């Protein structure tokens, strides 16, 4: 029970030091706002607060992502003793605004010029589980995570529950893989737990490769301890003593915060040897990706952790039986692990009460493209696309919404007439797309669907690892066909050939990359076939043919070295 | 056991090799530390040349062919020295929809470089990245490590012009 008292004490001290201040100023220091100099905003605010003699009354701190990245840098001010909904949020804050903000803090007023509307559907309609601490706590301080009930789930698991009970709780929650596949998490855990052998591994897949998706990055940057706690609970449940986090090399800030978090957790004793004073050991290491999309596929990821080229291998055997260095390995996505602590703390039944019949809980989506409120949201499963795009996302700034692309290069485009569909794994698959990891790219009328399909095919073509023929050769041919059609040089038989190739590549590729590469083409053909056929006969075209194109637009984006 | 104690000598006296050695030591000179080590080499030297690949291969006892395979497989590794300044353009979906192709055209028109190339005077390297995850600011590019969002052709030219002016002064 020592760790229990320790955590309680830390939470208490943290709470006391927090209540010493009458005001809390939170500045978003996640990657989105950082690139608009939110770090300078924070520094200047600190100086200004000190200059006004407020350093004892007002705490300035850096926090994780608040979600509304389009309006960044974001700053929120809460006054202690008031309800949380009374917090004032400021947008587009620049270092030059700091003196004005500090004066407003002294006078207990608000700066109307920068203030966001008090009631915004963007915030009101969300249900936060994974992101509950994002934008609230300082991601670089373990104390704040603990004050927000952090590591309670792990403590309960290792001190009061058997591994089987932990797994039962996950099964009860109905949690499914948030990387996009939607495989029941509990089932995966059971499979790994059943394997014999003293050495097993837990891997966290943080190789968020889909272009237009930044959910995992935000979670890692805003609340890294949550992911570590989820991994440790998983380790305890399946009998693994070692964990790896495979992070994209493109996310240096996430890596830095994770490293710091691991150090803090080891020092406190909630990770490392003798977790929480029990006999359970769990060490976490970081492995850096080096820019290969295919490494998001689990067997390719394992190869990469082993220091090899990220080429996938046929399954079965699945990693659950034969994974890292041939040992049983549990691989889950960042968001999946981030759900686990809350499930352990509040119970599987609580989690299962959220969402739809088959898809439980919440899902984090990254809204981008032609949309007012670009940013990160978390909504219960079963919310309709219309609510997500128009109520929360604020709709398309100028123009009509034409379609939404979900699931990245493995997904598809859903046209506006299907926006009343409730979002879950099954419904999106029926529409020819997938849930994917959660990127949603909203497209307005100006977007050419053939161009979108071509863009994703170019992506798959350059990202294909080259191991199996259908994917290596098929994607190149599909790209050439799409390119030809887009340039108005396509013939009807090209379209027939394209469809045939889609079929072949989907059915015969080795891994998910190839199997799903035709999806963007198939879904745009399904809903926007006329855009293809219009381009096939330019003389009969109705203006849908693209304007004069520039030379660079016709080349693949990726450099071929 | 004999092999384990035999240490490969760094290609030169350059102190940066110590950083590389430290990375390998931290990973117990295990073969699976290959990618980590290559990351460190690239961070320290800017790119991977034949000498460094051979040295890493010998130190970790990995076939040179595998080291070469790994360093060409992953996009982040480069075998060519970069220019003085680098501009990394994000090619994610959001950036593409919000006008990346026009930016690339402007780059080519102004500097004659395509993605992956360096200008003849070795001043500027144009690189691409698969989504930097800052889709809220699309289109995004990274100028020498500084992220700049909501790019337009004018803004891009202004940023690149700064380097030129600075160098002239």
C-alpha cells in the first residue's frame, strides 16, 4: 500500500500548490501551437505576470493540445473557485498580446478582442476520455498526471487484481483497436496471455503514418504518462516485462516528452523493476521510426524494431504467437493504450455504456482540409458525420462540402449525401471506407476526386516496401492510369484496366498496405464515377477537366533517391 | 565473445564519433540498435556516407548490405550531404488540398529544385515529408527546423529570400 499513499500524497501536494494560485493560465505547447510560437507567448506571459507582481496569485503553465489547432496559439484562463465552464479561452495569442493579457489578469477582466465565444459546439459536443487531460495538465510533470488520478488504474490492477481480471475488464469494455482495424482489444490480450513462455513483449504502435492524421501525436505530446500507464497495465495482463514504443521520427517533441515521462515514471516506481512495490517488472524503451509508412503494419513494425528494413511478412503466425524476436507480442495503437487507464479506473461497464452496439467508447478524430475548426476532437462512437463536420467542425468556410475522406490511404471518400450515417467501424466499412486511425479530410466542391485518388495512389506507390509483386508493380500501374486519366488522356479501356487492377492488388497483396491501396480509387469510382468518365472524353466535358497544370503537379511528390 | 571485444575504429578523429559510440554502447552494441545508430550518425554529420556505414556495420556486426538496405529503405536517411539551408515541405493530404502543388511549382521556378534536390550552389535543399501532423496550419513547411504554417507562394518566397539576403550581407 506504500505506493498508494505515495500517489495520494503527491496528488494532495499538487492540489494544494494549485489552489495557492487564484488564477491558472494555460498555454498550449503542443506541436500545432508551438509552430505559431506559443513557447514565446508562454515566456512573455510569465514575464508580464511577474512584472505585474502576480507571480503568487497567477500560475502560467504549458499544457497539451486544446484541440482547436486552427485558432492557435490558444490560451485559457481559469479562476479558482469558479465552475470549469467559466474558463475563458483566447485565440491567436501573440507575444505582443501578453502585456494586455497580464493587465486583464490584474483587473480580473477579459480581453474581448482575443476571446472565444463562451458557448462553442466545438467544445460542448465532445466527450473526452483519451483527451481528458489534454490541454489541462502540464505533460512534462508527472505530479499533474497523478493529481488527475493518473496511475490509479495501474495501481489497482497490479495490487488488487489478477491478470485475468484485468483482461476481463477490458473485454467487458468492448474496446476495439483504435489503429483502424477495430479488432477487439480484449481478445488480442487473451491470445497473448495464453501463450506459454517467460518472455513476451508489449509494443505501442505510434507510427502514425496516415497523412492528415495527428491524433497519436497529440496524445503523446499532451499526456504521455497515460500511454505508459496503459502499456504497463497491458504488460501485467499478458505477462510481459518489456515494452517498446515505436514512434515516428517526424515527431521529435513527442519523443522528447516520452523520454522525460519514462524517466519520471521509473524514478517514482510506477515503471521499471518492482512496479508499485509488487513483483511485476515493466521496462519501456523508445524506438524511433525513420519515415516508412509500411512500418505501421505490425509485422513490418516488428522488423523495424529489430533494426531491419520494415518489410512485412505473411500472417499467420500473428505477432501474438510469434512477434518481436520470435516471442509472443502484443501490439496496440497509442489511442487504444490511452483508453486502458480510464477503463481500469472506472470499470469496463462504464466504458461499454458509451457508443454504439458494436463500437464502444469514444474516438479521437483529426479534422483537416476545407473545414472551419481544424483540430482534434473526441466524440462518442455513433455520432453522425454531419454532426462532426458541421456542428463540431463548423462546416466548410466558403463553399459546399463535397465529401469527407477517412482512413487515409487505406480509406475512402464518403460523399455528402451519406453524412447522416452514424460513425462506427461497421457503418464506414459499408460505405466503402474505413474508420482508420481517425484522420478526416474534408473536401469542398473544388476538389477533384480523381486527383485525390491519384494523390493517395502516389502515396502507396512510393511507400510500397517492394516485397510482394502485386503491390510493388500494381500501385505503379494504377498510378500511371490515374495520372493519365487526370490529365485527360485516358481511354475507356484504361478505366476498365484500373478496376481490374484494383481487384487484383486488393486480393493478392501481402499486407494491409497493398490490400487497401485500391480503396481510395474504388470509393471515388463508386460515388464519383462521372468525374472519371468526364475526363475520359474531354471534348464532351462540362468544365470538370482540370485547368492548365503546372509541371511539378504532374510529378510524384516524393523524391526518388 | 572474441568479436564482441574487438572494436571497430572510427573513420576519423572527429569528436562526433563519440556521440555515435555512446549510442551504440547504450544499446550494448546489439544488432537491433542499427536504426538508432544511423539516426545518431545522421544527426551528428547531416548525412550517411560510405565510411560511416562501414563503421556502423563493423561495430554492430551487421552485414554492410543490410546497413545499406536499411539506410536506403527509410526516407529519413539520406546518403547525400544537405545544402546549407533546408526547406522541408509537408506533402500530407491537408497540405496537398490547400495548395502544396503550387508551392512546389514556385520552388522549381525560382530555384530550379525538385523535391530531394539541392541547388547547384549548395545553398538550399528541398525535401518533402509525409505529413508533419500540423494539418491545422496547412500548407506547412519547415525552414531549418522552424515550422511555418499557412504558406502562400509570397510567404514562401519571402522566407527563402531571407536566407539569400542574410548570406549577401
